[in-house]
C-alpha cells in the first residue's frame, strides 16, 4: 500500500527560509504549498485543506496570531495542526500561540531535523482522529480509500465523481459560511438522489473538500448521474443572494458542477492511486 502524501502549508515572509523549507519537505515526500502573506494563507486553506501549517508570526499584512485565530474559528479549518515558527522568544508570545490552539512553537534559528520530527509527530497524532468531513459529515480520507480499494477486486461497479467548481471564488465573494452552506446543500441533494436512484449499498464520500465520489452498481450509474446533474444544475442560481440571482450565469467564475464516471470495464486498475487519478481526470 502506498504511503499517504501529506499536504503542508508554509506561511513565511522570508523568501529564503520559505524556499529552503519548501525544497526540504518536498524532498521528504510532502506536497508543499508556500505563501508569504497571512491573507494568502487563508485563501489557500479555502481550496487546498492542508494537513499541517508551519506559520510565521511576523507577516507583512496580518500576523500569524490573527491567521491562527481565523483558522480556529472556522469549522472547515479548526482542526488543522499549526506549528508556529518565529523569532519571538518571549513567554507571552509562546503562551498566546498555545492559547490559540497551536500544536507547537519553535523559535528561530531552528534545527531542520527537529522541525521535521515535530511535523511528523503532529501528523501522526492527527491522522488517528475523525475520518469525516467537518462541514458535510461525509466520510473522507482513509474511509473513502478503503471503499475505493474494494472496487479494485470487483467487476460490476460504477464510480461517479461530482465536483463543485469555483467554490473558492464564491467564498471570496460571499464568505465561508455561504460556501459551507453550498457544500452541505450539495451533499444533501446527492444523498437524496442516491436514495431514489441508487442501490442500498451505495456509498458517498469526499475525494477532496469540493469533490465527491459515489460508489454504486454499474446499472445504476447512468440514471444516478442524470438525476444528480439535473438537480444540481437547477439549484445553482439559488445559492446566490437574491440581488445576484438571475444573473449568476454572467458572473465571472460562477459556481459550476462537473460530473465524471468510471466503471470496472474502464480498467484494469493496478492500484488505488491509479484508480483515483483516472477518476479525477473525469472532472478536470
């Protein structure tokens, strides 16, 4: 079984330090995203939910404490581990960071090997935690991987991927709460469609924060796809405030739904990563 690749977000305004950390952790087989501003960190978390954040306190716009506070007050990001990496050595600063729910607090200059171990230990603690999405309550991560892995040994299954496109732009325009409402509404509509057009053993979970995957019988795949597509397309305009309804089609980066299918007959699939890659290609 392939080892999971974790997503790290590095928030550091010192370009040299940011580049060094990015190169080092990519060499350690992490997927790394790096930004230099606090607001950019918050925007990144809307589209790519990191598994852990390495966060500097002194940033050009809002400081790291404010970034952490906003992350902790949002349901989608409240459980992401945060390691503060900073020049500040005062006890008051360390206490403030810990009060905000930081998992660790490391002062510069730092030992890169020590940082690596602290990152590893923090991720080990969190990966044994909840396996459901904090917004929709649907399975994600290992629970989804286990269900998809069962398909590799089967011969009569169908997968339907449902992607909500441009949700990050919607969130920027109308806020986190409105975007979370879209996620919950879409998940409920998909679930209702599965109840009426799918089978009793069907499964729904998250491929990512904005992408869903449905596991069903191959004979149910087409009617399920048609029902979900029709229901979601009819609803897109109603996710917008009243003042913008009726003109959502003209909005740049409007909400859109993309669906893609995969069946056992599209294989064979050598392993889970290949299956997931092929499925994600259907919605990109």
